[in-house]
């Protein structure tokens, strides 16, 4: 299955909700079994909460700071990060063109 960043960005922002009144900054591009792949492009503030599954973030475009628990990391195009299930994470100070692929996988609570 081919997944296109260009097509994903055309679908953003997504549906509005209480958490995302301006529209969701992510779109699910594929899912199967315990895995889902999303394109995430926050525009005003990253309102992510800790996720029930382990996650990988692949920075596609732009720059940001990523908080994982109490640690703060610089991130830029080409970087990759692992975030364990249940750990708070949030992108801050992201550039206007910031986009990341997010892959969530495994059992709820993480693979240990």
C-alpha cells in the first residue's frame, strides 16, 4: 500500500472536536492489527496526551522541540524518536512547516 504525505496534508486539518476546535492536526494513513500510522502536523499548540501504545515519530519536515517525560530534545527533518506507552510527550516551538509521521504499535501499556 502506498502512503502519500501530499495526500495526507490535503486532509488536514481533520474533524473538529472539543480537544481540537480548529480541526484535528493528524490523519490516520493506514492501520492493521495493533499498528496505526498517522501524519501529525500541529499548527497552534500540540495537545497530545500520553498514548496507550508505544510510538515512533519520524520527523518529515521542519523543526521542533520534543518533550518526552521530563527530557527535552531538539528535532529536525530526518530525526526519529521512540516514546514508550503511557509517557507524556509533546512537540513545542515547532516551525510552521513541521510534519511528523507517527507509528503506534503493540499492546496497550506497551511491549515492556
